């Protein structure tokens, strides 16, 4: 299909669109490329995050405190003060009142040019400060009596570092003129009361002064409805298309043989499967017998027993003479799987290979050779399993644990790996973060879902307590007590997960500032380790974080699993997979800094044995509103599905899915929680288009997603 950008825009833009990484781009152009703003149509569809009303000037006397307003007046006074920090304070008088403008970062030149008598037009939030009304860091423009006011609301675009609003506004302006905005969707698909795409885009980029800022801001304006519909439709179409494409792929047929490895494995397991585990095993077994590749998500709460389901699925494939790969997002988790699977399967004659980035060259060569020859029927590891040097002899089934923790790049790499043979392997993904139905309907329209909805018997529920950090000593006493009874304890400290790249694109799209993310800081976890070691001299206290060498990590984990260490101070490296049933107390420090699903995953490390377990969430005051909601949710329920629903409520779907879940193509305009009614219309339209207007469906996907369509399939 020809690129629309190349066909329609000027030569220069087309040339740069063809080479997104071209070295001759300016800094703002590069920043635009990072946001996926390559083609004219991408820019035309890059809609404002919000609008600023610079069409009116509000007299100070009428302005309310807390309101964001534009004010114009004359500088009366201007001085640098030191109140804790050096700051520039400008006193502005508009004839109806006075306001202090306060700048913590300023240039000397600003102090000079904003001198007494100068007329300023400023825009900012009005607050009551210690010395009267003030604005902190307002936008400032020097004006004359005759400077005209804006006639339209001023759009503010999602930008991000290195991309000034003024530059982006100009780029959007130009692109809007060039971009092909003809109607792609046939009549009857779009509800007739909405504007055309062209009208909708024009009115959102340049709303008339009479437009309601509220309707624009809350996205209820018909123009927004049209855009949201288009966006959801593109997602839905690309998902359905991926599903249709998959139906043409061929995969090995893996029948369930009586008395095969599958049955023998069931025979040696130290427990009976739960009814839910049996049900999902059957669903998977049915998929494996089909000549099309399985594309299934296995979801089940933390501790619901997904690993054994993976092992049983692998047994079916291996019995049929095919290899399996099991990939986990962290080395610690991969190692736990490796041990468990070796324990179950080696006595049954299965050879299991082990692949991670930290293997020594010689060991790695041996493992790679065993994989390539087919001698190893099962390969367990981190994403090293899908690296280019890994050659499978006959890969039949790929198992991805905690799939949502893998980055987009890794998913694309997995895709490529799976594409290698003549037959495509089956794919089973596992996740403990249940996906709400609305999300499953859109993002995951091309995925089958199996759910384990019960926990194995004999688990005692976890009691969760929320304490202010001031009660730390009491908590340490509690640890002494628990360890005295023979139990073990986790103490978790916050730290950005080292395996996670921060995604600037997602940040910018969501209007967050990447630079504001806390830096990688190990001081918290090391201090707490020292503190606990000193407070509990009679107790073995271990330290675990991602920056330790792999061998040391493994040793610490080992000693904790064997019970030589009683307390493990750790970062979120223990978030997934760690399974020590004797641990019955978990303390999470600065719990307010963790996301809800992360807290739930962490808490799932306890409550794995028969003794009653406790999770203590320590927080530092003051708590934000969403922090309060998260901690309350944790105290009120241990049900992962309920947690997931609340998480969706608190964060909204865009953030809930995150960039890792959905690629660069996360929804920018539609809100799945709010726009459920639209979703039904979109699903209908998608079916109709694919059946009756496949050409239009293609053009629509291309217009909205361009190259991003690839990410969506990952
Ligand atoms: P998750 O779903 O979080 O990955 P795991 O697979 O790690 O859970 O299982 C958690 C624990 O429960 C493991 O120790 C596992 O051996 C055990 N387990 C799994 N299924 C059952 C069962 N049916 N009965 C008893 N224990 C089970
Ligand atoms: Mg697991």
C-alpha cells in the first residue's frame, strides 16, 4: 500500500518520513519522531491535551482564588528576594487589584525587561500567599495597550522534552493544511450527527472562541466523539485483522496422548489440580490440537498455580516431539521456574536447558548446542531465550510468563523468533494482572483468554495493615516475634525496577514529565538493610536488589529459601515468582509509591503456606488522594480481580495498560471506562467494514496507526 505521506506532502517531509532516524534532523524534529509524529497525518491527529483561554482578560477584582486566569497590568515593583531560595518577585497592578508574580528560576535579563511601568499580560493560577495574592511561574508576555487578544482558544499539545509548544503548534498547523483528510469511512459507518473528520480536526486544533472549554476539556464535544470513534475503530480493526491473519498461519498439531508425558507428570505432582486448573488445561489442550497457532492468555491471580499449567502444556508438546521455551521477565523468576521444572520433568526423562544473559561463554555455548540439536526439549530462561543466536531445532510451543512485564522491543523480537520456521509455534502468555472486560474487547480482540479463578486449597488469607512510618519500631518488634516463631519475613523498599526502561513516549502522551521520575536510588534499600541488621543482631538479614551480580542474587535467594536467612530486605526484584512458603510477614516501606497491581503482586509472596500471613504497608505522610485509595483497596481486598477493577478506576485504562502492555499505540483520546457506549458502535462498524469495505478498513488502519500497527501486533 503506498504511503500517504509520500504521496501528498512536500518532498522534504516525505524524505524525512522515510528515514525516521535520519541524523540530519533538528532536536525538535527528533523529539517529534520519538512521539511517532512522522507523517503529516500523524501531526494532524496529534490533538491538544487541553486549551488555554487567552481570549479574555480577567480583572483581578473578579478573579477567584484557585482560578487560572489571564491578567494584564503594569509592573509597580520588581525585586530579588531570598526566602529559602532566591526568587524574583514582580508586583503587577491592573487597576482593580494587585498580584505578586513569583519566579524561582529566572534570568537577570528578565528582571531588567520586566521593570516598573512595563505592561505585562500574564497567565497562571491565582493563589493566596503569605503576602497576598500571587502567581507562581505564570506565562508572561510584554504587551502594549494595542496588543490584540487571541481570538481562539490556544491548544496545548502533548510534547515532552526538547519539543517547545510553539514549534509543535507551527508543525501541526502546516501538517493540517497538507494532510489528506478525505473521508475514508463509507457513509453509514459514522453516526450522521458528528462532523466530518476534516471539520472535527479543524475545530479541535482551532476551536472558535464560542466553543465550550468544558466540552473540549472533558472530550464530550461532537468533534471529540468523532475522533474517539475513529481511534477506537483503528485499534479494533488492526486487532481483528491480526486475528484473521493468524487464522492463515500453520502450526504443528500437538495431540494429547493417553499415558503420555502429560499424564506421567500429573502422576508425580505432589498435589491435585484445582477444578479451574483442569479447565484451563483442557482449553489449552484443545488449541494445541489445531493446525493454527494458539494465541492464548492464561490469567490467574498471584499463587493460583499457573506454572504447573504451563508445565502440563509443555508436556503435551514434548510428547509430540516438539521443543518448548519458557521465558520469564527476571532472572530470579526464571531460575525458580527452572528448578521447579527440572524437579518435575527430569525424573521423567526430559532434558531442560537454561539460558540467561549472565551465563559464562562456555556454558552458554553448551546450552545453545543442546537447543540447536534438539537434545534439550525444554528451554527456560530470561529474554535471552529469544535472542538471535538461539536456534531451536523444532520449537512447537512458547510460554511467556508475566507477559505484561516484557517491553515492546522484546515482544517484537519474540514475534520474529516465532516467525522463523515453516510452522509457527503455539503461544501461551501468562499474567497475574487480570484484564478487565472492556480492555479485553479492544486491545486483546485477537487473544483467547483462559482464567484460573480459584486458589489451591489450604491457603490462609492474608491480613493487610496500613501503618504510618512513625510506627516502624513497632513493626521491627513484630519481625523479632515472627522470626522467634520460626517464620520468615520480606521487607520491600521502593526503587524503579531496573529491568524497566522508562518510556518517554508514553510519558509524553499521558502529559507526564519523564524528567520527574525518581532516579535510580539504592540508598533506601541499603539503609534499611543496615537498620534491620543492627536492630535484630540475632537474626540473619539478607539484601537483594537487581544491581547485585547474578551469582550473588542466586545465593541470597537460596539462603533465604533454605531458611538460613530469616529476613530479606529487597527491592521489587522479588515482585514476581519468588516462592518461599515459610514466609508469613511482608513489610512494604513507602507503600504509597507503588502501583496497586505491584502491591498486589508483592503481597502475593506471602500467604503461600498454611500459617496465617500478614502484610504491613508502611507509608510516609502526607498521602495523596490516589495513594490513600490504593492503600485502602489493599486493606479491603485480596482478590486480584477486584484490585484490578479498582486500579482501573483510580488510574484509567491508558495508564493501567501502560506502554509495555499496548505498545506506542495506546489510546490517546478515547477512555475505555467512559466510552463504553462508543465501543459497542465501534465493534459493529469494524465488523461491517471488514466484511463490506476491506479497502476502507486498510486505509483507516494505515491513517491512524501507520508503522505503529506493528507494535500493536507484538
Ligand atoms: P502463579 O499462578 O502465581 O504463577 P505458582 O504457579 O507459582 O502461582 O503456584 C504457587 C504455588 O502453588 C506453587 O508452590 C505451586 O507449586 C503451588 N500449587 C499450584 N497448584 C496447586 C494445587 N492445585 N494445589 C496445591 N498447590 C498448588
Ligand atoms: Mg507465576
